[in-house]
């Protein structure tokens, strides 16, 4: 044997041993030694979609479901021909470098009826993190602010413990992010829990939402929306439920700058904290809390308890803060308890109808209402506060 080749044999053995733990299929790799999947973009949308779908299938069906894995996405543009469905995913972090992110697009020719509405759907999952990505929809809102309902971003349906951090969302005609209980969940009620949405940016989208698609499943509970920025918001930052049980919502330290409809919109939740948000340049109501009772019929249920709305800054809005606890369509209405609206600053509220106050509690009396130390400037109709 050649002596030079003989000297290289130990190094070749080491390389072969290291490579033994890595399997390659097109543009994704599985490093079982480090519990990592690595995905790379390709120039072919069909190949990119197939590779991502194969990686997703590996992760959802892997035998060590209780072992944490990382799904690492290399920088670049990923054009998808149809939505990626991850059902039963557990203990996985999807990570991208936010300085050089993986960018997910719907490829040219995407048909929402055939390809699906969402870029990615996570169903019946647990302990999932998505961090550092950019997600792009199809709708620019160049001509008007009307929604395009079939254009959606990420869905987390009936999942437990989800974190989204430092992602960027652009140009979605409906929900850039929907966290809810899906209609295919075999048990009625609410089965979506423990979501943290932190330090993300949302630009030129219609909404984020928790609304379910039927009347027997609700929305989500134990949700923290912290430190996010929304610009050119066409609908609202929306939290809505069609069944009882939606509770423990924390909306803290967010910026909403520019909205064609509402800023924050909440329907049928209990135990809500809205604190230290800056909400500016909103066409309608900056913070709108009210009974939602859609056509088709849902049975009324108790909601509206334990709201704290404090230390928010609202500037240049059509209306300020509205808490409207009205009856459901079937006539049901409870008496809510513990509503605190204090230490907020409202400036330049444009509503001219003298019957509509800048801070308005209406629809029902509230047990233990605390309202004070709010600072109001530039109220066009000179009507600062209204109580039932």
C-alpha cells in the first residue's frame, strides 16, 4: 500500500464515522447524533416543497418523540407549491438566523383551493418553537383594505406550548398567524394552550387571530403577546372564541402603528391583561372588546371577567377604548366582574358623535369597575368617559 495513503487511513476512518450519523436526501440532512435536521433552499419550488415535506414527515414520525430536536433552516428563499402540514409534531425547534433568515413564499401559481390557505399548519402538536424566519403572503393591499380570506400564514391548531420569536410576517390577506382549536379536534371546547408570541414584526397584514372555524370548538387559552410590532394593520390584532373557556390573555408592550379597522379586538374572553401598548393611527376603535355572536347560532356563555387595561398610549384614533358587554343572539348575558381601566393616555380621538365617549363601558353593568387616572387630550366630541 502507498505509504501516503496509509498515513491518511486514520483520518479517512474518522471522516467515515462522522458521516455515518448523517443521511442526505436532496436538500435536507438528518444528523441523528445531534438530533438535528438541516434544510436548504433549491431553485426548484417542487423540489423545495418535497424536501421540506420529507423533513417534516421524518420529524413527526421519528421514534424518539420525547427527545428535543432542532430543525435548522439555512438562509435563502424557499418557494412552496403547497402548504406544509405537520400533524403531531412534538419537541421540535424550527430555527433560522434572523440576520440571514429563511424566507418562505407561496410560489407563482399557488391556488388556495388546491394548494391550501396556509404556508404551514401545525396540528395537535406540543412544545414547538419557530424562530428567526420571514413569511410572505400574496396580498399587497395596494388598492384597498378588504381582506383576502384564503391568504394565510401559520396555523397552530390544538397545540400545547408554542413559541414564536423574532419572526417577520409580510403581506397576508387574512391571518398571518392563527392559534386556535381546530374543527377536526375530536373533543368540543378549547384544546389550544400556552402560546408565547414575542418580538415579531407584522407588516401589511389583515390580522392575527384565534377564531375557530366552527361553533363547537373555541379559541385558545394562556396566550402571551409581548413586544411585537404591527404596521399597516388592515383588520386587527384579534382574539375571539365561539365557546366558553378562552382565558388568560396577556397583551403587553406591543406597538400597533397604522390600522384600517381596529387596533386590538377581543371577543368572549375572560382574564385579560392589556398593558403598556402603544396604539397609533387607527381608523376605528383602538381597543375594542365586545360580545361576538355570529350568524348560524352559538349558545351564549359567560365572558368578560377580570380585565385590566392600563398604561397604554393611544394616539390619533377614531375611537379610544370600548368595552361592550352585550347579549348574545340567544339573549344570554352574564354580569361581568372586575374591570380596571386606568392610567392610560388618549390623545387626538377623532370621533365627532357626542354620544360615543373616548372611553366607553356599555351593554351591561360591571361588578367592581375601577376607572380613573386616565389622561385624555384632544377629544374631538368633548365626551371623555361613558358608563352604563
